[in-house]
């Protein structure tokens, strides 16, 4: 952990925005491990719920999806405490376009080693589908 990246509180929820339909099982709407594998990057980007309304959180997710460009399908919510149980950390790393940005750090460098961590995170994640657009 770096001095400029404080840890996120254990009871805080973070959202991994789901931008691939293949990251969620259609049969039971559970999250697959692929949503949590950072490879080829050293860290996994997430967004803290802290201080955001549900609408604001979805707007952040849509902005992230639009920047790729990708489709926003939903989000996988997990408590920082669950991340730490995998011997990983959640560090606050705000960026101008997302002040609640954080990173899950401490991953092994290779994808095969990351899979067991990702499976555990996916197993405790709560999937939330993107709400339908509001009707004017």
C-alpha cells in the first residue's frame, strides 16, 4: 500500500461495474469470477458506495461504461472486509471523473493464480442489475 492511497473501511461496499454479459450467470444472476480478474493489470478498479445515492452510483457506472465504450449491465457489490479475507486490499484512489474510485490490490501477477481469489470474491458478491431507464 502506498502512503497516498488510504485503505477503505472494512464495512464499506465497493462496486465492480459489470460491462460484459458473460460476467453474470443468466440462470441465477450470480457473478462469475471473470468480473474480478484484473489480468493483465496489477490492480482491479472498483467504486466505493460511500456518500453516493443509488442514482449517483449508477451514473458513475454509466460514465465508466461510456468511456470504454461498453454496455453497463449491472454491478457486483462486495464489502471491503470480504476482499481482505482473500489477503487483498482495497485502497482509495480517487480520479477526477470518479472521486470514489478505489483499487483492489495485492493480486498475484499471473492470471491462473488470480482465479482462486476471483472465485472467492464472486461467490460473496451481490449482483445488482442496472435499472431500466426512467420514463419521462
